[in-house]
C-alpha cells in the first residue's frame, strides 16, 4: 500500500474501522508513536487482523509506515498486534 497517495478514506485498521484521515488527524494533534495513535484513534486494538484485513497483516505495520511518512522520522518501533 502506498500510504502517501492513498486517500484519507482508506481503511488502515479493519478491526476498528479507522481510516488514514483519522490517523493523520492524530499526528497533526501531536501523536508521534504507535501507542499515541492507538490511544487517540482506537486503531490497532482489535484481535482479528488476519481475518479482516484483505492483505492479511496487522495494521500496526501500516500505522508505523504512515507515522514514518508524515512525521519525517522513523516511528517508535513498538511491536505486537492487537
């Protein structure tokens, strides 16, 4: 997924139905780590990543990619999914 060109309506977290625009809003409001994005948006708190995401991956990786792209620095590398 190319998160730089993806529309703000693109779903990032399928478990919680969180979209790219919501993550960008959290970043604009000061979130700079996976944990902070999760706290502000609810993204990454589900348990069904492999079943719900068509790419069969945890959204944590995508959230980190978005953080990297939009903060200009490598996001904190917390690990885990759900």
